[in-house]
C-alpha cells in the first residue's frame, strides 16, 4: 500500500460522506474498472466538485492531473500531492508532466485526466485533448471513459443529484504510437464520453 492509498483511504472518510450526502451520487459501471494494472480515466469536466465525486466512487486510488498553479501552490499543493496529484502546465507541452503520468501508469496506477483540459461552462462535454490517448498508447494501458452528469446544475443550496458512468475499457493496441494514433484514439474516447453523458441524461429524465 502506497502513501497515496493511505491518504485516499482517510480522505474517503472525511471527504466521502459529505460528497455523497450533498450530491446524492449515483455511480454506474464501476465493475468496468480493471482491478489492477495501469489505467487512464478519461473524464469530462463541468464543476470543481467533479474531482471529489470521481475520487469517492472510484473503486481504485486516482492520481489526478491538475493545473500546475494548484499543484504547485505553497499550501494547497502539498495537500494535492499527498493524494498523488500530478501538476501540468496548461496550454503548452509539459514533458515533465507527461513523463510523470507515464511513470505512474507503468507502475500500475490509475491516472485521472479531465480530457477537455478545463471546465466546460456550457454544461456539456467538450472537445477531448490527446493527453489520455498519448499516455495509454505509450504505456499500453486501457482507457476507461468516465462521464459525469448533473454537476453542471449543482450549487451550494441547489444540491442536484449527480451521476457518473464508467464505460468499458478501451484498448488501442492496434494504433501507432504517434500523432495519427493519438488523434484516432482521442476521437474514440471523445465519442464514448459523449455517448455515456447522453445515457446519463436520459436516466435523469
């Protein structure tokens, strides 16, 4: 058991119960998450509460990727790193962050990537960036598409029920480990997240 596993075990207690209480979260497809080995979660991002929400319902410890400003913050950064968070500089090629993601995937950990790169203000999943595909192809690990629905409506005082769907793992062993492969894999990942999101939206009606 790693230090991050311990941090998550404790965190699921003091962060888990209020998150569950105030989001009334419903999780679907947790059985699709491989029990062991490196995995990349490709997640859509609508609200800051998405992070504890995924962490609470995930059957495994998640090494989230967050913007460098948060991960390197003097106080908050220490706390985030305690949970294995990987900082990345947005809007530029951050080789150190990619190397760290690949290392953690190689060690058999779950990498949590919000694939649009930032929160989507329109309440719908956006265009996926190639980070998840790149790590998965380079390290030969599967991608689990994860859709979140309901957090776009959630506010303090409006504790809307939120839902998460974990899709079946996507393997890209037949794709080349280059720009073309990343592009093709990213298109599949994006499409699957949108399909899961639409399914959750239907369940909410």
